[in-house]
C-alpha cells in the first residue's frame, strides 16, 4: 500500500512515478470507499493513448528513466471512509516507486 487515507476527505489528484521495469506491466490501483476508481498498467495507459491531457482523468507521462501515471478529474472525488492507492508490480527491474496524493477535507 502506497497511500491509505482515512475519511472523510476529498481526492484532488495523484501521481505514481515508476523507475525501471522491463515491460510496464505495473498496475496502479486506487479505491475510494471500497469501490475501484482505477486499475490500469503503465503499458495499458500508453496503448490506450492516454499520453496527452484528456477528460478521462488518467495521463501517462513517459520519460527516459521515469514513468509517471497521474490521476485527476475535473471535480474532486469525495470519500467518506478511506482512499487506498497501491501498485501491483508484474515486471522485473522496477527499482523504485513513489506516490503523491493531493487531498483535502
């Protein structure tokens, strides 16, 4: 688990930065109040064309050494009990994963 916030609160945005990896089969998963908001791999975001700003709420920003998956919607998402953000690594060579969540009350 990268981030586990207890509610009530507002989800504004998140980023998950991955360093390394051989296939981009690392999944970013976020649940709010027990309901899945996103569950997508870096390669799926890339193959879906989520590499530019879009209204869907997920943007994949690849770089030479770091890959960044951002999550953010036009309006904040309210959570009453909890927000969970984690990754499932299904590839070799991932050196580091960092996560940030912007949230409020």
